[in-house]
């Protein structure tokens, strides 16, 4: 308890001290110093005059001088609510401490220190010493608030007949954790929030009592019992070894989804042989991979059983089309290229024989002239076939890749331009006057013509094949929708079978 002369001195100093800035509100979360909740200003806060305030302050001093400390504290607390002047928190704490209400005194002093940060160091040191002394006479307790903190009000009071004697309610600012120092005895904390039932916690402050009190928690959700497993834990799992293929699909990874009693998570695999432990029961395994048709199998395994299950993924329709086009066009191009090389070699050989015997470029006889012309024509035809084979090879590579139809369309356009240009060029060359040993432009025109024909023909085959395959796949998916028109009375009805 404060010494009377010191308390009187502090009380007087607080009354004459200049009014500090308005109190700072504490944070709403975390462990914070305790402050009382500042209620909204009453009408008295607006109509209170300096004369009225002075009269009430004098009445509080009179109560204090007459040792009516509780009445003095009540007047100072009301003055603070009406004026929000921190000096009244100082004086209310002094009156509470003199009346041995140390818990309320600590609350007022801590709020005063928080609301008046510019007080003199000597005064702050003195007040911190008083707070420490009051805490030694009390016991530490912590309130924890769960749920929303605002808008809410928190009040602390002692019930009637409490061993620490009558106590006025203490208004606190709700926070996640509030550290308090209270007199030993019974206390009641009440949390009021709009739209929720009041949360009330009755607790006892004692050296052997619980030091943390929690209130404001919502009603916990009902606990749902987990489903009973289909297989008892005593049964050993079965071992299912998956044999996956082909290697090309494994190189890009295969995803295996298992559906059954336990529904394990899907796995992405790259190994040809993979063991899988599963509880006994019926399982459906589905393997998928890019550019492959899904492979699916259903097995029933017994506890402890060991089984091997092959899952081979075949190429899907688009991949088969790509590979088929690549092989077909590539094979056709190879045949044309080989044939062209043979025809070119034969023409070059025949022409070389005539040239070595000095029978060209001048035709000695009509027979020699015909043979020389045929040899030159074979050279042109062979080069045209070589160009066609190369064109088919280019379109084969495009069709076998994952290129879109647009690439084949571009190749068809380029091939058409080359074909028309090469044909025009070749016709112009063979109609002119020339020597039999000066046919290089004929051969270049024939090669251009053949390359254009190969590009145009290969791209056209690829585009037509792709569209036919897509149309066939669409018709299979829709299962040949067939409309049937049936006259019914004065109208028509459309029926579709899927």
C-alpha cells in the first residue's frame, strides 16, 4: 500500500500536471500491456465546463483525504471517461492503490504511461517503481481471446462475496493475449460481441491455480468418425508388378491411375517394371502417355498375393496417321529417288559414249542424233525423278512430325509454284535452238519441275489423309448419328440414334 504522504504528493502532482495527448490505443493482437477500454464520449464530455470539472476534482480530493479511496477512484474514472485527460488515469490509479485495489491500479498506471509518452523521466521512474511494487502484491494471470476482437467489450469483476472484497468492474481492451496482475480470489471475465452469445469465464487467482484463461471460442465442429477400412490392418498387402511399354512411351513417362478400395495417388513412371503394393480387393489400373491410347486392366488380388500385369500402350490414331504418312511418303520418295538416279546414270553413260567417239555435238547420222537426244532426255527425266523424290522426302518429314496442317499447306503452295515455273521453263528450253552438249538449263528446269511436283503431291496426300482420318474418328465417336424424319399428324419429328 502507498505511504499516505507520498500518495498525496503524487495525487496533487497529477492534478496540476498539464494534460498530455489523447491516450494511444493498444494493438488488437499479440500480448499487449493492459489498458481499459475507452468508451464513446458521453453527453457529459460535451457539456462539461471547466468549473464543473474543477468541482468534481475537488470532490475527488475530498474523498481521498477522508480515506474514501473507492469513491475517489470512481470520480476520477468518470472524469477520465468524460474528458479523456490522462492525468485522471494517474489519480484513479493512486486512489485504487490506496484502497488496496492493486489490479485496477496497475491497469490505470499502464494506460497512463501508454497515453502520456512525454512525461518526465523522474515521474515515469517513480510510477514504474509503484507498478512493480503492486505486481509483487498480486499474482500474474493471462487472458486469451479467441474469435473476432472487434467490435467487442471485455469486463473483469469480482463476484459478490469474493475473498478479496468488493471490486468495481474493470473495462479492458480485447486482445489476443492480455497480461494482468490481480489480487488473489475469485474473478469473472465477460466478453460481449454483437450477434454472438456472451462468453463468460469464472476463474480463481491463486498460486496453485491455472495461469491462462481462454474465452470467446466458437462451438467446435462435430467430430466425424473416419470410415471403416475395407481391409483389416492384419491382412498383408498384395504386390502387383506392372510391366509397362513400349520404351518410347516410357521415355516420355507413363502415368498410372489406380482405382479401388484405397484410391492411392497417381504415379508417373519411367521404368519398364514397377512393383505396387495394394490392399486386397478389386482394382482398376489405367495407364496413359502422350500420343498413346490408354491401356486399362481390372484385377482382383488376394492378401499377400504376387502378380504381374502387362500394360502396353499402342500409338493413338493421330500418331499412327503421322507414322503411316511418314513411312508412305518417305518410301515413295525413296523409290522415285532411286529410279531417278538409275535413269540419270543411264542417260549420262549413253551420252558419254557418243561424246567419246566424237559423234556429238554434231549429229553424223540420224541414228546417232536420235540416240544423243534420248540420252539427254533420260538425263532430264532422271533429274526430274530425283527432284520428285526429294519433294516427297520433305513432305514425309513434315507429315511424320507434329506439325499442323498449315505446314503441309505451305509446302503444297511452294510445290505448286515450283511445278508451274519448272514446267514453263522446261517447255521454253526444249523449243529453242541449241547444241546437244549444251543442255544444262534443260536439266535444271527438269529438276525444278520434279521438286515442285514432289512437294505438291506429297503435301496433298498428307492433307487429304489427315482429314479423312479425322472425319472417320469423328464418325466413330458419334456412332453414326442417323436422322429419321417421321410424319406425325401435321408436323415432323427428328429422331437421332447414338
